[in-house]
C-alpha cells in the first residue's frame, strides 16, 4: 500500500520559517518526480515546487521563488520543502505528490500551514 505522509505544518508568524517533510512508503521514491502543491481556502490547488527523480533542476512557482527550497533524499524516501520568509498569503494546506506518468501518481493527505501574527 502506497502512502505519502506530510508533516511539519503549523502556525508561524509572518517572516518565520517552516520545514515540511513528505515521507513515502510502499514505493521506491527514486522512480518518481516529486511535487509540492498547496490549496488555500476557496482556491484551487496550485503547484508550489517540483523536483526531478535525481533531485536536480528544481522549479518553483513565482510566488515562492527565492523563499522556498525543495529537496529530496531518495535513500530515506523523503522530500522536504523548506519555507522561509513566510507571508500570510502562504496559508494553505500543503500536499506532496509523487509522479511517474499520468496513471502512476500518488498524493498525501496534506499538512496545514497558517501564517499569522
């Protein structure tokens, strides 16, 4: 059974930092590109960051560029999202996604991030 479990969310003040983790089980993470998405209340889910199977060439949405960093550890079957200089508009549920083609993709259940003073 494949599972992706996100952790690390919580409440942080504007300007603060959080590190999200996504731990995979039941699959070989190195076979999958990994994405982080987020969904704010009343809005569509959007891509935040993506990383290739090998961990190179990460891409970022413009609204998180230079603040967020995606990384992966294939040996540990984990993917992380380091988030710095958080803003209230970063408040959302953050999801990780494993992708190996359109028919071979998995989602985690999400972790809530709240940025508020």
